[in-house]
């Protein structure tokens, strides 16, 4: 499994992903699930992936190769005129990779993957998409300002309640860390280190990219502090009394 | 889907279940998922069910009929000498019902169900079991003091962090309501009213049995208050600062 969140804010975009991959409980490894492309002053693109690692690496490889082989650059995500078109291209590539594996006779579902794509191209606003294994996609909106992929349930309640589109990046990363911590505490298939990247709208350059390790003192503080904060929040609620 | 939690406390047992059942989004109804049997001074038994409603009602029907037809009372859960034996009987009945539906040719999984069984029989301590569709079961322990069935993920983080085995029933019901509220807010297939029952160890009589409706002012207070409490808990956490 995996846990990734892409979030739209008034000030831009923020992305966070874990790095644990597993093929069974006895076969875990660390793999980067966040991929970024940047042409300063022209475009920034972030892609996060959840699902079959062979599928997602193949998709990223195809997208990357296209950006690297100048002779065959026509479908390159570094040349597409819009994020919408990039989403379509990623979706098509994803669908093709999944189908090419289907031939092996194994179940299609086993090769599935879901992706979050976000970024900005000069002349258009920042955009954020959720791309399905079928190759189609939906876009974030004010009503639906963030996307989660992978093991989404444990970390959703806090996002739903504390998301604030006017928040700073610092605050949003704090929120995401709380959501990741709840997930990591409940599901072995999601684990540190955690990657993040911020993007301020209209700068056409990535903001801060970082990796949070197990040993990170701030992460420890959030993880331990959140248990205490939850308990005191819970204590604040009025007590239940039995009827009569 | 469904959401039920059975919890072991120092002072006894507490059970809570939602009542929404659905066969697709356009076919929802209310059904009781909590079933209780009581022989004052001798035994109390609570059974909560998640999964295929035909299966679970059939299991409860079989168990109930056995308690009602005096001529064939040998396997009755009202006569079993121990909770362990009742768990075995419920498990066997569940497995049989699932198997009898298998013959229809549909997928076995579609008829599956999971159950939480708890109670006390005179002379033994209170016990709590989680029963699988395969008919086998596990028992709650100090390390694993509560069981969830149905849509368990959204409501788990708060249980993990705020469970306290020394808590009062009032406090435990408050905790369960927060967990249920997080689940109800995130998943349409879990809904009010909510049933609960408490049992104080060694009384061999149920404590309070109640149903919490949509309009319940305390539920509203917890639901709204928890959003605020979470936000203020979140604000208490130290702020993230970018490295450098």
C-alpha cells in the first residue's frame, strides 16, 4: 500500500507521499512515489503514484524517457500546452501499461495504479488531478480541494475537519503529517520516510522539497503531541449521561 | 456496510452498533445489528453482526429458535456452560449458513459476515470474541481490548489513542460516539440511529440499553464539538518550519 495526498491551497499546491512498498509482509522496501519535473519559468509538474510498483515505475519511465529523447519529443509532458493534456497523457500511458501486463494472464486488478498529478504551466492557473487506472481523471475543486490515494481511510477524518484553503504551507504540512501519522500508526504498509514538496502559485518553480525521516524531531513531536492533544480534546467534550 | 465496536473495560463490557443496511446506494434501510439474550443471575450475551444481512439474520434466527423450542434445546446458547462454547456454536452456525448459500452458485464472499460476541456466564469472567466467516474466532485481551467490525478504518485512530480500560461507561460511550461520528461523516453506508448496551462485570444483568437518534442533542454536541476540539488540538501542536 501507499499513502499520498495532494492539496490545493489559495497560495498554491502541496504534495506529500510515504515511501514504503511491499510485496507481502515479508518483502518491504523503500521507493520514491513522488516524481517532479520543472522547467523554471515555464512549468512545474508533480506526479504521485499508488498501486503496483512495476506499473507506476513503468509509467514514470515512459514519461521520463519522452522528456529525455529529443527525437521523439512530441508527446512530452514538458511540451504539452496544458495540465489537462498532461493528465490525459498520463492517463493514457497508465492504461496502456496496465493493459500490456494483462496479456500475461494475471488479474488486471493486480497491475492497477492510481495517480495524483498537479502543477502549473505558464498562462494557466495551478491544477490538481486524480487519475484512475482506467485512464480517466477528475480535477480538484473548491468542494473537493484535496486528493488521497492508497490507504486513504485512517487519515481522512482529520483532513476533512481541519483543511483550510487559506492555510500557510507550514500549517498544511503539519496537517498532512498528522494525517500521515494516523495512517502509519494503523497500517504497516505505510511508512516513513515521507517526501513533500510545496509550490507557490505563479512562481513556476518548486518551493521546498524535503524528506522527513523516522528520526526527525518535529515528526516525533507531532506524533507524540497528537496523542496528547487528541486526549485533551476528547476530555473537553461534554460527558455522556445515561437517559432518565 | 456497518460499524460495530465491542469493548472490554475493567468494569465490564460496552457494545455499540449502527443500524444502516444497504444493498446498493439506492436501497438503504434500518436494521438492528445488536442482539441480546439475558437470563438474570445466570448469563448475559450480546451478539453484533456485520456483513450480508440475510446471513446474519439467519444466524440470529437459528440461535433464537433454539432458545425458544424447548424440545430441541440441547445446543441452546442459553444452556452452554461457557462463553467459549457459545462462540464456537455461533461460529459453526455462521459457517453453515454461509455454506448453505454457496450452493446457489454465487460467490461465497457475497454471503460473508463477521460477528462480535460478548457476555458473561455465572462462574466465569466476562469475555469478548471476534468471530470470522470461516467459523473460527479470537478473544479480546489486555493487548487487544476492543474489536471493530464493518467499516473499521475511519474510527480506529481515535480508539487506539483514547481507549482507557479504567474509563467509566459514560466516558467509553463518549469515545465510541466520537469514533462512530468520524465513520458516519466519511462513509454513507454507516448511519444513525446507534444502539448501545453496557454490562457491569459480575452483575449478570444488562446495564443500560439505549438507542441514539439523529436528533439526539448529545450526539449533535459531540459531532459538532469534536470538529472544534480537533481544530484546537491541531492548533496546539508546534508549527512546522522548513529546514535551513
